[in-house]
C-alpha cells in the first residue's frame, strides 16, 4: 500500500479538484464563514504574512490577505490543477506551492507567518506524517501568531475510508478534541475563540442517515503563546 499523502499527491488531490468544481469567481459561504467568525478579533492584530495548508485554488487565502491588509499569502496544495487555477487568479496576493505540508522541501518555500489557516485538511494527512506536518506548521508560525483550524470534533477517535478511492487505503482521521488538541497539549497554544457546528448546519451532507456525533465540527482560533 502507498502512503496516503503520496496517493493525494499523485491522484486524489486532482480528483478532488475535478469532483468539486464551483463558481471560482465567488468564495463559498462556508469558507468565508470560517474567517469572518474571527475577523473582528483578528482585525486588531498585525497580520503581515499568511500561510494556508491544503489551500485548493487559494480563494480563501486571497480573501484573508485582503481582509487583513496583509502583504502576502502562501499556500501549499498537492493538487497541481488547483495550483494552476489559483496562480491564474491570485498571483498578485498569493504564492502557491505544489506539495505536502509534511514535506520539508516544499515547506522551505514558506517564510515565517503571522497567521496559518488549516481548513478541513488535518483529517486527510497520513498518521505517518502528522507530527512532521504539525512541526512544519509550528516552525513557520511566529511566536504570538495565530492558527485557525476547521476540523472534526468526534467523541471518540474514528477513521473512515475515503469512498472515492477504492484501490488504496486513504482515511479521514477524526480525533478527540480535533487536531487543535495536538497544538494545545504543547502548552504553547491558547484558545482565543471556537465555534461548534454540524454538517447539517453547513448543508454539507447529502444523505439523511449519518451519525451526528461523527460529523460535528469545530472552528477554532489559537494563539501561539505560553501565557
Ligand atoms: C477537503 S479538502 C479542503 C480544501 C480547502 N481547504 C477547502 O476548504 O476548500 C482537503 C484538501 O487537503 C489537501 N491535502 C490532502 N493531504 C494534504 C497534505 N498532506 N498536505 C497538504 N494538503 C493536503 C487536498 O488536496 C485538499 O485540497
């Protein structure tokens, strides 16, 4: 079996792009909501540079740069199709890089940043590279900087096979407390604000039968500081 990060890099990230085309001229409300919920607080902070992990075409990253009057956004994304689409649209504000957050070589392109955004990505990262991925994010985030995460918040850990991939093991990993917990437990990240919601609130689910507890989410804003 291939490592799931490689499956993303070689096929699934582009397949995800193909399956999820929308009007790229309009930022989806559910993406915009993630930032708007924290923007009153973040508007009072100095946010010069921004990094988004799993940035797709970079539309949310571009929105962040404009919202916070930042000088530049940096995005990492394993879909080359998404990167090419984003480079055509957002080159003025954003530098987009093809690759994985767990790759030190890819992350060499990224300067230190004041804000990192990780929207629905941690669950798709292999367990082999999750600590490397977290270390790479922590290394790029300035002390006193902020981290926004949207992730699942299940009552017990669970992993489900990605139903779009049949020939490889590719899991969606949901962990107790969300992946924000891995940052919080260092003692060096403090919760500024959070919001809990379900798939039905965001109209994400197309099926009537689904387990609410498995599909509960958290949007969380952390500050990188000990105190
Ligand atoms: C559910 S999508 C979310 C995309 C985007 N953040 C959004 O909210 O529209 C998950 C994204 O994570 C990316 N991804 C998966 N594994 C990754 C990894 N190891 N490093 C960086 N991005 C990854 C995928 O290519 C995909 O764009």
